[in-house]
């Protein structure tokens, strides 16, 4: 190995040109593609999430009831709301 260093020849890089930036697609195009895309990560998510502040006994009761009937919490909440609406219309 020698101790001498060679300078870089930057003149040999003159034939290279910088890449052109691609034209940006408008957001509307992205949304249209996302709606018809078959990728699960791009599908619109219809689920939502809420926080409910309640006593720990009420939450434990709700969870126990949902678990006993083998429902997810969202499904069980929907059943309870339907039953409440039926009761109110009487």
C-alpha cells in the first residue's frame, strides 16, 4: 500500500446530468387510486375508536357481558344500543 493519494478527476463526471424531478400527481389522483387499490393498507377503514370514561365496575361488567356472549366490544355495544332504541320506541 502506498502513502500517496490520488486526486479525484471531477472532469470525468461532466457527462452526467442530474435527474429530472417527476411531475407530482395531484392529491385527487392519489385518492382515486387509493379507493380502487387492492392493497389492504390502502383500503379505507370504516372502523373508529372511542374512549369511554366510566367506573371500573361498569367497564368490568360490560367486558364480562361481551365475553360471556363471545362478542367483540363494538358488536356488543351495537346490540345494546339497538335494544335501548327498541325500548324507547314503545
